[in-house]
């Protein structure tokens, strides 16, 4: 099996981003046609973990004050960034100001006063409640 794996890798090459193959089919990795790709949960768990490791570093680099927040507050910001990107979270200026001042009541209100809250109300309420519950 190892010899076959090596041969396929050599023939296909590796691409970390989606590309069109010679037939115009969206493909990734070692020639994996996306339309035929089935991901088991354990593989998705591994991908998620790696994505979150990169995301946490980006968030921490962008918002230096976050290291002084309680773990629950950091995780709320990380989850928001997972959903809308670091640039999306950076648009929540009053929310971030409130967090930096550790005014969690104000931060929770700012979270709900957003288009994001209207688009994903259950998630926004859950995360806002987490922030509101901090001391």
C-alpha cells in the first residue's frame, strides 16, 4: 500500500486549495474530486482542530487585549471569528471596546445590536449570554 500511495502522490501532486482539474472538476489535495469527497467525522474533527489553532493565533495577534480576558470571553471571540472571520469581528468596534474594558454587560448588548445577531439569532444569543454572565 505504501508504494501505491507514493506513486499516486507523485502522479497527482498536492494542492492545499481547490482547483479545477483537466476536466474542469473542483478538486483538492491529491486529486480528490470534491463532488465525490466524503469526509468522516474524525477527519473533520482533525481539520477543525487545525483551523482553530490557526484562528486562535490570528485573533490573539489582532486583538492583543484578549489574553487578559477570562477563557469564556476569549472562546466567544474565537467562535465569532470562526463564523465571520477576524476581519468580521473587527467591525464590532463597540463590542471590542467593551470587552477590553471588561464591561461584559455592555459587550453583550453590542453583540445583539448587529446584523450578525439577526442572521444567526440562536448563536448570537448563546454567545451574548456567555459574555453577560462573566464577572
